[in-house]
C-alpha cells in the first residue's frame, strides 16, 4: 500500500484532458466540483422558494431555511457588523453554504474538496476582500475610508509610516482568509486519509477472525465521517465569521 500515492490521489487536483476544436479546456475535478455544487445550490434553493407552504415538505424546508438565515444573521452578521450588516446578509448566507457544501463534496465518490486548493480559497478571499472594500467606501466614502487607515490621535510625522502599514494589514487579512482555509482543509484531509487507512489495516488484520472482528474498523469509519462533517461546518463558520469581523472593523472604525 503506497500511502503517499493514495494521499496525492485524494488531495491533488486532476485534469480531465478535455479539448474543444484543438483547444485544451481547463476542466479539472475541482472545477467540476465547484460547478456541480453551484448548480445544486441554485436549483435546490430555487425549488425550496417555489415550494413555499404548498406541502409538508415545503413547510419543513422553509422552516429550516429561515432557521439558517436567522443563525447567520443573529450569530455572525449583526454581532460583528451591526445593523449595517443586514444589507450584506445574502452574501454571508451564500458564503457559508457554499464553503460548507464544497467541503462536504469531498465525501462523494469521484469528487474532491475544492477548498483544499489555494486557487479556490484565494478566489473566495478576493470576494470577501471586495466586500470589505465595498463596506468601507459605502459607509465612509473614498476620503473617509482612507482616513480610517490612520488611527485618531496619530502624530503627523507618523502618518507616512502608519498609513502603509495599515494598508498592508488589510491585504494580510484577505490573505489570511485564503491561506487559513486552504491550510486547514489540506492538512486536515491528509490526516483524515491517514486515519482512514487505519480502517483497512484493522480490517485486514481481523478479516480471518470473521465479520464480528470488523466492528472496530466500522466504528472508525463512522467516527471519521462524523469528524469530516464537523470539520466542514467549522471551516465554513470560521471563514464566514472572520469575513464579518474584518468587514465590521471597516464599518465601525475607532
């Protein structure tokens, strides 16, 4: 059993080798995963909206949707951004659900967790960076937004030093969003795959003893699946939470 090859197969992206009229199309497993998740969310949420209160299933799904929106609004957006954050609530609801579903897509055969790709997390971080910039310009204007990079009471001779440091700090916040999600998902999946390999080792060690001896391996598999669900939820929550904190710090300057 080549552990390194197994880990690389489940972690690294793979090109599907699709060409059109002699041109190579950059279609990979990660792009297919992202497009599939986007399409499922778009059609699924549209279907829930159409269902409304027409059936028991529709009422249940509507209640779950309202509970989810309330969780994002009251647990993440309003505490960190205040009432001004209500305008950005659709973005945060979409962000959390998208990151969560992309992470969970890794549990589906022939699909992978695209958030373990730095290009994907960088694109998500740039979207959040655009939101942060939008908040600063919307609530303070261009001049007020630039003044926010200079803390009140700063001596004039320190302004040329403080201003570029604050700008770099803002850029670092966006980079942190990308690197943190990428590093956690990549390292977490490497550890999870290594632990999953233990299941096969335990199964092979006890296969001669009968089916009852495979219970430890089955228990490990159930545990790892639950752990994967927890990791996906936690990463989506933290990414959304940090975005709201960074945006809130731009809206409510001190």
